[in-house]
C-alpha cells in the first residue's frame, strides 16, 4: 500500500510538467526522463528588438535575454506595434535547454 501511495504521489508531481516522461518498471521503481521545458534567446544584435514568443510580446535591449517555452513547432516572430510580424524561426527540439543567439537567424 505504501508503494502504491508513493507511486501515485510521484506521478501527480510529474504531471505538472508536460516535458517529463514517466514510466513504471516491473519492480515498481519510477524512472523519469526529463527534458528541458525552455530555452534562452539572447539579443546579440546592436539594436533593441521586439519579438512575439508564441505566448506574448517581449522587448529585448541589446545584450539582454528572455526565456521561451520550448513548444516545438511554434513560431517566434518580430513584434510590430503589438502585432505579430514576420517569422524569425520555428522552435526546434534541439533548442530546448540551450542559449540561442538572435543573430543566428538574421
């Protein structure tokens, strides 16, 4: 009964993060594979920029960075006066957990 309670409690803790994969092995041990849920985007350009991250608009001064949720396939766009602009890049699973430079996509 204690093992069942431990398994249920552990599974409920992992359910809050969609990037975790939880599996139950034969000997009732929990194995989890954790992937990163976000990545950092650094404005390494010489200008202040405004971008749409897929969930909201962000202003980045030169040298500043922001954290973006790692939703594979979502588009990061330029922000133009509160409206979505041209696509800068699509989020790829290889970006998750890393720091990405904006100049890479210019």
